[in-house]
């Protein structure tokens, strides 16, 4: 009852006209940050923090949080329309979202993204309100062994994104793991595989790899089509909304994605990215036509987009209840709390209930603002598809270059992005899947870090990896994910089984 009273009183903070204005401003900026490839919520919040000096703590935190979860809404736009994910968690949306756009269903893809994001965000905030403190205790049980097993399971799930070519998927995963090992070894402090290039000491950045592999390779593929005279203006046919059948097919993926995203979001590291992988893999596994995933299945957009937004909300559980950031974005938010002399943790709910519950309640309002803000903009976003390739592709190339260069003002990273673009073009021509490569680059360093932490704790005893029910279960599931595709009695037609 005490928590319910504090929850209700939090709306007096969230509904304050000044705080409402800052919530709207944060959501608007978050949408723009999500649409722009190469920026991301962490960078956006880092740039915004200096502008919050002198503001009331509640107003500043509400605006920064609005930018954070607002960016999850906007991140799907470029993934769907131009096959360019601005964030790691938007990669899964490109698989079917871009194919839907190419087949004239870009409006439906954007609509289900907005609807799924709204429903998932609302479910996430409800669960955050009810379970923040109890779930924080469970999160404490997730140590390096369990996290290693979870990451390994996520890596194994990547194989389900590749259709029927498991060897090619394995090659992409292996190449991504090799690239993720570039940089300074955190334990020894020595440089690995940098070739003496200073810019590689921090490793291969996700944005550099993703912009090259997705955006620049798309430009190269389109350029080839222009030379061959095979290009045409991509238009949008059909209603810019969901049909009854599309809504029926999207309902359960949205619900499942919301639950997967929230509960993965409370775990540290890679929350939204791993949640989208798990959601996509689950929807593909439950589908009666798994071979059609990657060709424009609306379930492949509804599930991951819902998981993405729910994970962003779930990340507030360890941040608020334990004071532990699980990602770069929540680390920026933690810094904002500390700047204002507020220490997140279990005592926050008793020492500063109006602020913490005002923040949580503002997320209910923020989801409504984002839903209202994004749906009318669908009509503007789909117009991008009418732009001729000769105009759109150079604009994509310029935006990609600006996004890469603006991060560290590094010319070397521009060349790296171009190199990844050529690599992506070659992989496309050879039908080698790109998402497993990018996701391996992102998760590889986390996988190595958690394994080495587990080995340090156990003194080199591998038994620690199966020492808990959670870790053992995830490792068994990882093995099954690798083995099941080779079982001849999988749910596939005889024709596909013989190919």
C-alpha cells in the first residue's frame, strides 16, 4: 500500500506542466536521435547533459530518460526504409522490415513498429512499477558464468537468422569474433591485432561496422544495379496501416517480445540487442513457415521491436533499485543522477520517492507522447521510398560518412567503414549473412570478458560454467540450437530438406 501511494503521488511530478514539456522535448529528441544513424541514445544524452545544468533534478532526469526510450522508437525507421540500423538493437528489424518496404509494405512495417513499441513500453513500465525491487534481487544471482552462458546462447541463436546455410552463418560468426578481439586486452593491457594503428586500440566500433556493412554495401549494390539498368523507384502500395490478418499475426509476437525484452533488460550488458535476437529466434521457431523469415514477415518486425522497447524499460530496474547501469545509455543516466547528488539504489525508493516514482510515471506519459508523435510521421517517413535511387543513395552515403566521422573525428574510421562496405558487398554477392557478423562484433567482447571473469573466480576450473542451474540450462539450449538444424525431421517440406 505504501508503494501504491507513492506511485499515485508520482503523477503529481510527472503531470507538472514543466515536466510534461521536458518529457515531450526528450521524446522528440529521442525520436530524432533514433532516426539518425551513427548517433545513438548514449551519445545523445551525453551531448544533452550540459544543457540540463541549472534545471530541477526531476525535470532533467525525465527529459534524459525520454530521450533514451524515445530513441528506441526512432531506431526502426532507417532500418525499415533504407536498411541501415542506427543502433545494435535495430539490426534484427532490417531482416524483415526492409524486405517489407521493398515489397510496398513499408507503411505496415512502420505501423507495427510504432504499435509494438507502445504496447511493449507500456507493459514494461507496468512491470517496472510492480516488480522493480523484487526483480533486482533476482538480477544479483546473474554472475559471470550465467552471463557467459546467456551470451553463448544468444550467439547460437544467430544461426537461426541464416535460412538454410549454416556453414556460411558459422563463417560470419567466426569472423565477427575475430574482429571483436581487436584492441587493448583488458587484463594484460597489451594491444591485440591492431597493426600499430592507434585508432584500433579501442576495438572495432559497432557504428563503423554497421554503417559499412549495411548502408555502404547497400549503396554499392544499388550502384551495380544502376550500371546494369535494373533500378526503379521503390513505391508504397496498399494502406499505411495493418490489415486484419497482419494484426492477428502480430499480437502474440508483440506480447512475447515485450516479456522477453523486459526480463532480459534487467540483466546487465547487451540487453536490447540480445532481447531482439531471442525474440526473432523464438518467432521463427514458432512459425509454421520459418523459411520465409527474412523475406518480409511482419512477425519478424513486431517481436524484435517490442523486445527492443521493453528491454529499454527493463534496464531501469537495476539502475533504480541497485544503482547498477547495464549499458552505456543507463551509465549516462547514472551519471546524471550523481551530478544532481542522487544515488540510485534500494534506498532511493524511501529517501527520494517523489523523484523516482515521478520518473516512472512520466514513462507512462512518454509512451503515449511517442505513440501520438510517431504514427502521424509514418506518412512522412514512407515518402523516402519514392525518392529515386540516384538521389537517395548519395544522401545515404553522405549521412553515413557524417555519422561515422562525428563520433571520433577519425579519418581512419571512415576508411574502415568503406572497407566494411566492400566486405558487406562481397558477402551479399556470396549469400553470406551479414547480421551474424555484426552481432558477433558486438557480443564477442562481452563473451570474452564474462568467460575470463568466470575463470578468474574459479581459478581456471571450467566446472563453474555448469555450476548453477541457470548457466547449465542455457548451455544445454545453446547446444540444442546448433544441433536441431541438422535433424532431418525438422518442420520443413521435403523440397527444402533436399536442397
